[in-house]
């Protein structure tokens, strides 16, 4: 089927939708800015130029405070949970053997695809690993153990299984 989108449709699709929240923020910011400017220049009679300098200084201070508070957050890359790190190692190991995980593949789909490539012994290990990974990742567990104990035991099992997978 041919692509029926025109160039203007593609450009419009890339423009973010302007929402009600945007307009509320825009009106509030404009109103507050005008009010502050009028307060300084007319009510307090400091003059137009001085009120501009005062408001720009306040704006600059606000930017500096925001940047100071935000910059540490930008440097922190989200650290994967221990079970996700182990799953990632399994995926890397399988990729070394020519079976990389596809971006859109979840653990079950990946396991299903690996079944046609691995021998029975290796597949049993991968099957057990992914089953345990799903239990810890998505919370499917019938165990009577507390969550920290269950997590610690499962991580130990995942690590042990990963060592056995060749």
C-alpha cells in the first residue's frame, strides 16, 4: 500500500500537541510577569529599565538554582537491578553465540526463539534461568519466604544458572 501522507502531514505530526496545561502555564507566566513588571515600574516607581534588570536578575537566579538542583540528576544513569543485570549478561552471552535478543523481544519470546538453536541441556538451563528471572521481575511467586529472602535466593539461583550456561 503506498504512503499517502504528504510532507505537510509529516511535519505536523512532529509538532507536539499544545495542551490545556500549556495554555494555563503560559497565561499564568504572562500574567505574573506583567503584574511583576507593573508593580516594579509603576507602583514602586523604579522605572522601566530598572524593573527589567531586577526581573532578569531574578530570572537568572532562578535558572541557576534550577540548574544546580538538576545537574546532579543528569549525571546519574539509572542502574539496572541485580536481576536485570544478570538477564543482560545472559543476553550478551547468547549474542556471542550468534543469538542476540531483538529489541522488541521479551524474555518469553527470546526463550522461545532460543529453543530452536540450543541443545536440550543448554535449553533446560536457559529455560530455568528465564523462569526464575520472570518470577523475580514480575512478582510471580508462591513461596512462603519474605521478599528479601526470596530475592536473595533467586539472585543466587540466577547467578548459578548463568555460570552453567556455556
